[in-house]
């Protein structure tokens, strides 16, 4: 969302939120447990102030939070004697 707030002040606001259920199954740590849940929030506010023709002040405020879970490590086995 963006636009003028007053004649000499403009603002832009952006927000993004991501929620996703766990997607990865693990059979080693706790059999049947699921990992990889995503819970993220990001936001940004931009302000442009033009008090005169010769002066413009800009401010950028942004932040984020990530309360999700990391994906579990995966085991890959090598096939000895395999030639590709």
C-alpha cells in the first residue's frame, strides 16, 4: 500500500506473512515426528518527506521474525562399486 499522506509526506507499507505446516518426516530422532514448519513475518515502512523544493528526507524501517523450524538433516547412502 502506498500513497500521499499529506501534501509533503508520502508513505509506503509492505507486509508479508508465511505459514506452512511441517512437511518433513523423521524416523531417527522421534519416529513419526514432522519438521519444517514455517512461520515468518516481514514488514517495511518507507517515508518520504518533502518540506521544501530543496530538501527531501527519506526513512526506511524494516524488520522480520522467523519462528519456524529448521529442516532435519538427511541421510544419503553411497553405493560402493557403482560406476556411472
